[in-house]
């Protein structure tokens, strides 16, 4: 069996689409169809059932994909990494992440990629946009606290962030004197958006509830930090974003009565992207510098 045909099969299985697999592999749709037909002829059984919105894998296709998919990914990644070591890296790498994580944690650690010869284009986006960009080849690598469910994407854990309730000392003292349950409800809070994902996670972990909406929202947690430092309420932010302020006493952690929630951050990529030496190199470099 041809390795190219097997790679084509794996991509069709992940995409559930001949046209999407062709785009991902830079092949024509007739070429992809011919590869699948050749495999089906060799195996003596159908691998996909065609329908109006794509293809549906048979049981035989599921078994074959489970057996060879990860092995092919590892082989292509190893080959791309070897090419990256044996040649001067050139080209542009597109990297996406949430604004505050990119600005506070990632950007200061990108020198190894520049020194290796890569040009960087940084993109700001949340989970849904980031996944769309990866699958459409708009970006090469993404950073997110979520885990991808699409089989065309792979990931590696980078590190852990803890979620802490914080405020300026005067407000933290006021909440303490009122008692945590009443204080958190009485004192206004601010959040990333009206859904309050980080705040709800912290409250849930500590069996607390705050039913009133935030008095202000901003889709950049650095803005929330600035508002907190100006004495506007309390909020829940990742530890890396308030480390300096807590060390200097500008902000104070509001002690969690039961648990401090933890989130893992992940580096995410489209599996097909690792065929490119620059992406394979950047993936390895980012895992090294961002996991420190």
C-alpha cells in the first residue's frame, strides 16, 4: 500500500469530506477519490459511504484509521523535525492566542523563533476563532485553555494557570468584614463577559453564588486588571496576570474557602501542519519555552 494513499485515507476519515481532505493535502478531488478507490480495491471492501454532505466511514475504515492514524502523524512529525534541523529555517509562522495570554506570557518568550530565522505574525482570538483558523490554515499554531474535539486537531499541554479572586486591599478587607458570602454579593464585580466563565468556575469550586450581573465587562483581562487596580470591584483572574500586583500589594487575593480552580493551557495544531519543517520546529520550541 502507498503511504500517500494511506495519508489520504486518514485525512478523509478525519475530515469526513473528499473536498476538505483535498484542500488539506493540496491535492485535487479526483486524486483523493482515486487514492481511496485504490485502497478499497486492495482491501476488497468499501471504506466510505458517499452522501450529499460528504462521506461516512465504514467499520473497516474506523478500524484502519485507529491502527495507522497516530503512527502516520508521528512519522510525519519526525521527518519534518529532521528537515528543520538540517536546513536554515525561513518563512512566516502564524500564531494565535487570547490577547492577555499572548501579551503577558507568550510574547516575551518568542525570541528563539526569531533567532531561528522565522518571521512571526501574531493573531488574537478566543477558542472558536482559533479552531477555525487552524482548520483553514490561517494560523499554524494556537494557544488555548480549551481542548479540541475535532479529530483533525492535536494538542499538547503547556502549563497550569490558577484562578484567583482578587481586589485592591481596601475592597478585599471590606469583603472579609462583611463575610465572604455577603461580601461577594454586596461588593460589585467585573468580568470578561456576561457569562462570567472564570468567575463562575471559582464560585462553583467554593460552593458560592453571586446572582447579580457584573457592573462592567471587557473581553481583555488586562483591562479588568486595570479596573481592579483603580478600585472598581473584585474579579477572578489567572494567577500569571496578577502575580506582580500581588507581590507588591497593589492587589490582594481573596482567599478561597475550599479550592482554587486550575486550568491547563494547551498548544494546538492541525495534524497536517506538522508536515512543514517551520511548524514542527516552532511547535517544539514553544513547548520548551512555554512549559518552563
